[in-house]
C-alpha cells in the first residue's frame, strides 16, 4: 500500500521526509514569482528569497528537458532533490531536468535572471 504521510504504520519516518526537509530548507520563506512552463514538460517555479532567487525545476513527463539560466556575474548553486550541492557555476548554467526536482540557488533577484 502506498502511504503519503510522513510516518509509516509503525510511526517511523518515511524516506520522503528528507525531500520535504530539503525543499523547506532551500525555498524557505521564498515568495513565488512565476512559473516557466516549457512544451517538453519541464517546469521551473521561481521564488524570491531575500536577495536570492531559488528555482525548483523538474520535468513532469519524465523526459529529458533543460532550463538555461543566465545571470551575469552571479553565483549559481545546483542542488539535488535532497538538497545536496551537486554543481556550481558563475553567470550561467544549463540544468537538465528530470522527474526529480532540482534546485538552483542564484545570488541575484529574479529581475536580473534570464530563464529559457
């Protein structure tokens, strides 16, 4: 049986609780700005978190898609669904999207970032 709660029948934490924690830690009190919805099924939710921008990127069709991020002169940090830093870049990054959410934490406000 599929259980969607945070704890199983024995009151043990379910494995996905770590993914919820990563989302909360990464997006935090971020304010939703916009959705970039591409025809290939790639979705990019854009949040403003203080002077930073957080992107939540995935492909709901579970196909290979991509988001190109450009923000000249800013640091870009890529995190996996569990919040682990998996890549970093300066100014631009091409993020391959799959079924599992990934995060891009960008050291600039949303107005200073181009997402394609």
